[in-house]
């Protein structure tokens, strides 16, 4: 009987877990490692990618290629989150952080929105500090 009450108490709490928080940890790791393929797993079908002044909307495959090129020219050594949050309706999230790379430090902006029941990256920006 105790197990039944515990299960009834636990189920609503499990429903409140935010699936995007799991993505955010994996996204942070991919940025830290400079792994464009791992990061690309969280791209939507089209992604707005901005590398300094070059801003364009790309297909998922093109966006991965652009990020790979960025990482090859700016080998990351660390990424640290400065701020992250969610919209009031919890249908979007964002993360702002600093990427220390071989060519300097970049401010990174990641914007995710719910698509197909999970958070996917809609916009990714790398701005030189």
C-alpha cells in the first residue's frame, strides 16, 4: 500500500520534469568539446546560424557544416553558461555563454523552441568578445 501511495505521489512530479534541461546539458557539452555533430542532433530542420557578421538560415546539414567550419578555425577549449532561462509558457528556452577558443573568446547565444515534442535549436550565434 505504501508503494502505491508513493507511486501516486511520484507520477505527477515526473510529469513536471522539463525535457529541455536534458538537452541543455548535452548542448553545453557539445559546445565545450567543439563537437558540431553532437550539437547538430539538437538542430531543427532549419537553423539560423550567425558567426560574427555572417548570419543566414541553413538546413540542418548546412548548419552542421557551418559550425564544423567555425570549430575548425576556432578550436574550443571551454564553454561556460552565463545565463539560461525559459519563456513564460515553457515553449522556448535560451542559453547565453562564453566559449573560449584558440582565437579568442566568443559570446554564444542558443535559442531553442519546442518542435515535435522536444526542444530543438532554432538559432545559434557566435559573437566575438
